[in-house]
């Protein structure tokens, strides 16, 4: 089983020392870019669940692409 834990920076060293003493636990700290990617992916999955439940509306793909790519220039 994989778990994702959020530990305060000032407690992380102690927590990692405790984990190292457990022979059945493997871990490695994440780099900031890994954390950002995981957070973004989890947000996307949450949004998909809300869309499937009808609690969040979708947008037209062309409208979305025009917004992020064109910034009031030529439309896609």
C-alpha cells in the first residue's frame, strides 16, 4: 500500500528517523516539483468526480484552448 503523508517541515526529520526503524516501510522524500505534480493531479481527479456527480460544469474544449493559448488574439 502506498500512502501520501503531509508532515510539518520542523517534524519531518524526526518522523523519517522513526520510519527508518520500521523494516516493513520504504520511503523517499518528494522533490517540490513532485509535490506540485501530485497536488495538481489530485485536483484534476477531484474535479472529474465533481463533473461525474453533476456538481461541476464542463467547458467547450475550443473555448478553453482559446482562453489559455490565444489571450484575445486569433481564435482557434
